[in-house]
C-alpha cells in the first residue's frame, strides 16, 4: 500500500472521529445537569421554634401596706424564703400606741360590765326582799281583815294593814323595774365592749401591715429598696411603693414568642425541648400549657388590640412551656434567655422528600411539554387567554429512563407535615422514586420531558 493511500485513510478516520465527537458534544450540550435524590421512608418531626425567657408560673410584687420608714429588711436578692417568713418591717410606733390605748379602753369597759352585773345581782336581791315583805304584808292584812270583820280591832288598824300591803306591792314593782334597767345597762355596756374589740381588730390589722410576710414559698428576685428608706402606700409602680418581687419557683416555665405563621400548629400538651443560653449543653423537657390568643407586635410586644396605630409589621404569639424539672432549681433563674423547640407533629415512618425538590407548575402545560419531549408545541389551538392566570399546583420532577436517555417529568404530589429539611408526601410518589432536587437555577426553569444527566457534585460558588 502506497504512502498516499495510508495518509488518505488516516485523514478520513480523523474526519469521522471529529464528526462523532462533535455530534456527542452537541447532544451533551442539550442535556441539563441536575442534582437528584430519592423519596424514602423515615421518621419525620415537625418543629416550631420560639425565643423568650424563663419565668416562674407565679410571681408577685410585694408592695407597701403601711406608710413609714423601713426598720428591718430581712432578705436580699437570691434568698429562698418559706411561706409566712417575715421579709421586712416598717416603723410601728403609732399603730402600737393605738392598740395599747384601745386595749385600756376594752379593759375599762369590761370593768364597767362587771359593775353592772353586780348591780343586777343587787337588784335581784332587792326583789327577793320585796317579795318576802309582800308575803308578810299579805298575812298581816288577812289577819287584820278577819279581826275587823269580827269587830275586834278598830277600822284605823285595818286601814293601816291594807296600806302597808299596797306599799309593799309597789315596792316590788319598783325593784323589778330597777332589775330590768340594770340588765339593759349591762347589755349596753357589753355592746360597748364588743365595739371596742372590733375596733381593736382593725388596730391589730394596721399594726400587722407594718410587717411584710411571704405569701408562699419562693425566691426573692428583686429588692429595689434599702433599710431606712420610707415606703409609700397606694401609688402603683412608683418608687418606694414596692418592697420586693417574690417568685414561686415550684413551677418553672419558658415564655416564648412564636411567629404568626406557625402558631396555628401549636396546641396544648405538645412536647418541647428548651435550651437556656446561660446553660450550654443542657436541654430541658417540657409541655405547652398556654397558647396566647392575642397577636403581639414584634417591635414593641404590645397586643394589636391595644395598639392605637395601624401597622402591617410582623406579629408573634405568646406560648408558655412548663418545664419538667425539680422545683426551686438554683440554676434556672427568672429572666434567662431561652429557646423552645416545640414538636407539633411526629411521624415515625412516612414517605419524605427534600423540601427544595418541590416546585409549582401548570399541570396542563407540563403535560403538553412531556408529549413534545420538553419542547413547546408549534401550534396551540387551546391556548389560555393572556388575561387568565394558569392554576399552579405543587409537584416534583421524577426521572425516567428510555432508550438510554434520562428525562425529567413533572408529577403532582400532595404533602403533609414539614420537617427541618424534608417534607411528608401523601400521594404522587413511591419509595425509591428518583427526583430532581436541584440546583435552584435549574429547577426554576426546568420543564417536563427535558433531557437531563445526573450531577450530584458539590456546586462551587465563584469568588471574586
């Protein structure tokens, strides 16, 4: 074989190889690289997060109940106190003097009662004497009348006996009236004693208000006053009107704010994991015990019903999580910043896909594209009017292989609960189906029937 023929054959082969490579390159240029994933069954948790602070379930601002100077302040911030413990005392010279004076009045009134009781007893004795005297006068009158009837005594003696009887009867009535008067005076004086005792109870109450006691077992969280300062009564939240704040730490809660888009998923009894910024590495279990009904403005925390200006700013709702912890834990203090992750739904074995795989498309248009292998039809006799918006539904692109070609086809799906990175699929897919999960730019413009190739390499973001 001559050298010319060999060169000609080599040139022809190179041309054929070039044509083949060009064809392959052109075909690959029309193939879209996509990242893929699979629909699989797994445990799925739907979690809503909220931030807030640790708060006791019950706390009270102990205010001043008596005007005066603080003579003793028995506690400081951070102290644990028992119910009934004396927290502070205010000067009590005047209340004590009032109690002492009233006590003397009561004693004097009781002495008067005793004297009136003695007068009653004297009146009773006088009545007994008058009754005996009346009986004697009756006997004398009966004998005198008998003798007078027999003409044995003079009429003068008879009249004297009769007059003595009448005087004795009158004396008895007088002494009975004196007894009634003595009893009335005794009852009146007893009334004065009861009145004085009632006034004394009010005096004791005024004296007791100079002593502040703990209404329940709790933790002293704030003491804004000092010993020697003067307390003021009746001015709420004014300086000098609050002695201290006492928190009942037997039940500890986390009061958090949840975004308005998530509050519909929150319900009483749902479990939560609570973390405290000041206690890294520790997680406290709890349950939702209160879900607020009032929307709160995010910037001010004021309820929308109390806001005087209309606004479209973001809103939150208050949610209270009661922690499952031992009471009176020293490391959990009111006001500590906290984050609560509330489990709103739990599916132990459900079909899931990555959230980013979901797209919204017009199913009619996607079906038409799939028929034309990803290319729009040249003619469309049933075109939708331009002023009518297509009805979009959610779905995913599922990979299918035919004749060694891989295409992505739109499949509508219905979804359930949403997790951190995955979402539940209720219908439309089966476990193991391979779907397009990215990249975002590709998914945004991907159409049914498009030729694709799998490229799950890590996307490198160009740096300037």
